[in-house]
């Protein structure tokens, strides 16, 4: 069988998600670190987003679609459950994270620290201060969700957990989100437990710039 190629930069949360799926299922894969909107990526994703995947002559974009394909095509632990309710809860949490929580926590909050658009390159305090209440609310929502069964969907590890872990890893390193996670006891314990998984350890991105004082 042809080998799997995951295309996208290692710091990207969604690229890490696709890589974690490969690691969890022991799928041999190569990582090609092409940035968003590069020719490699735009040839596969209509909006130039990462990750994209190639497997022989099959090309695919969108992290959840890539995860579904890999989960169905390769042996190893099922990351998307087959039980209807467990599968639906997994899908629900992937959807909540990808359609809402990622927008608040990553695109608005984190990216304002990591890639500030201000003229002096400092974080945009107005944008950050405005989003912090929603950051806290969404971290509390995740805390309540994992308090029930120790995982996002039901009481076992699924793709929903893979999908959120790279986001939490960044959030722990920034001031407001870091203190909100520290106060969220169930979420902190969940993060520490899942961060010990080899799939998480092996896909750690290179160190990122820390928050600058504004
Ligand atoms: N819905 C996409 C989202 C992927 C996404 O937003 N990736 C980010 C990097 S983590 C990206 O490509 N950003 C560049 C852009 O949106 O132009 C997926 O699940 O794969």
C-alpha cells in the first residue's frame, strides 16, 4: 500500500490532529511542511487550508475527512466509534470545536498573541480583552464536558479528544487561557492524562514564541 503523506506545517493544530490519528493507529506517514496557500496545499484544498493528505492517487482535504478516511482504511484502534450514540457524540464535539470553539480560542485569542497584526508587533489588547470572557466560558464548557466521563465523548478516548488536544496545548502557554485551564480542574487532569499519550508526544511542534508583554 502507498504511504500516507500529511501536508501542513507542524505548528498547525489541525495538521497535528491528522498526525495524531496516524500515530494512534501506527500508520506510517510522511509529513511535508508546506504552508497554507502554497501550491502543494491549494492543489488539494479549495481554500488553501492545512492539512491536506495524499495516499497513492487519492488526495483529500479537511482534518475530519482525513481522520475518517484513515480510521476506515487502516487497522488499529477505532478513533471514530461504531456505536451510533458514541459516534454521534464524537461528531458533536468535533463540530462544536471546529465550528465555534476554534474560532474563539485559536483564530481570535491565540493568533492575536502569536501573529499580532498591530504596527509594532505587540498583541492587540483590545481584541484579546474583548474575547477573554468567551475564552473563559468555552474553557469552562470543556471542563464540564470532560468532568462526566473523563473524555469529550462518552467514557473512552476518541477522535474528539485528538481534535481538541493541540488547542489546549497552546492555550496553557498564554496568560488568560493558562489561568482558566489551571482553574478548570477536570480539564487540567484530562490534559495531563492525554498529553502522556505517545501520539501527542511524538507530534509536539517546535517551541513557539511566548506571549509578549503589551
Ligand atoms: N476546516 C479545516 C480548517 C483547517 C485550518 O483552518 N487550518 C489552518 C491552520 S491550523 C489554516 O490553514 N489556516 C490558514 C487559512 O485559513 O488561510 C480543517 O478541519 O482541516
